[in-house]
C-alpha cells in the first residue's frame, strides 16, 4: 500500500526533462504545511529511538522539512548556506556539491558555532538523487567532530545511486517515498512500494 506521499506523487507530480520531479505546489515553491508535518512525523517514527541533537539541511528547499523535523525532535535546526550568500566573517565549515537542479558546483558553508563536536546530527533534505548534497553535509558534520545520526529525505530517486551509496557506507537512510523509475515523455512514475504505473 502506498503512503500519503507516494500517493500524492502518483496523483500530482509532474516529470520534467532532465530527470526532475516537479512538486512545486506542495514542496519546492508553495509549501503545504500539513504535508510537510506528515513527512516530519513519518521521519520521527522511522528514527524512533535514535538520539538526535540537531537537524542539518541545505538552503533553500530543505528548510521547510528540516524546520518541521527539528520541531518534532525538539532540537535546533541549521541550514548550510550557498557561498554566494556569505556575508559573515565567522569561521566556517566548507564543502561543495554539484547541484543536481542547477547543474553547477555550489560551495556550501555552515558557520562553526552552529554544529558542535560530539553532537548527533540528523541530515534532512527534500530530494535525494546522486547524493551530492547529503555527502557535502556529512562532510561538514565530520569537520565539526560531530556524528551523523542518520539521513532523512522526503523523496529518494532510488535509481540515481545516492541512496545505494549512503546505505553501502553504513548510514541510516530513511526516505518517505522512493521512486524506482520515471519517464518524462509518457509521464510515468514507478514507486518502490508498488509496481504500478500512473500519470
Ligand atoms: P543530489 O545532491 O542527491 O544529487 O540531489 C539532491 C538535491 O537536488 C536536493 O537538494 C534537491 O533540491 C535537488 N533535486 C534532485 N533531484 C530533484 C528532483 O527530481 N526534483 C526537485 N525538485 N529537486 C531535485
């Protein structure tokens, strides 16, 4: 049986050229707070019993989910900033990721006061594709001497390899919806949980 997010993807998401799933009307532009809350509660359920001291994401599209996840865990949330937005002289942890949607390398930073050595950090994002964003965040968490408690995403594009690599590297990854395949020309989406095709 499909969960609420998988069903919403099948019913409403649009497949765009370049292997992009467009969910602008509830996740990436307009934000449906009720859906984001359900995603956060589902991640809380899946990470039940895992100690989390802090939630970390990347601006901009991870922020809405990360805020809600931080709220249900009752911990602080910090988002990595893209380097062009830097206007601080604070010492920073820096990393870089090839941006899947913008097709360019993006420099990222988190100011040092916002991750502490020894903390258990839950990494949260809207999408997981090749894993570039997740690994850049993991890199900065490790620079801080903190530990990765897990990686929680709303939508994993399972065929793109990021999830496989994270699991192989031993990270606890939870994805509320996993897409096994999608096709722009025919507007087909196949969810991991159900071998069913829909537009
Ligand atoms: P990765 O770094 O895992 O290759 O890609 C993850 C990042 O790219 C996410 O932070 C997300 O913002 C963006 N992204 C990747 N695939 C998609 C997609 O199909 N749709 C949207 N809207 N964003 C995506």
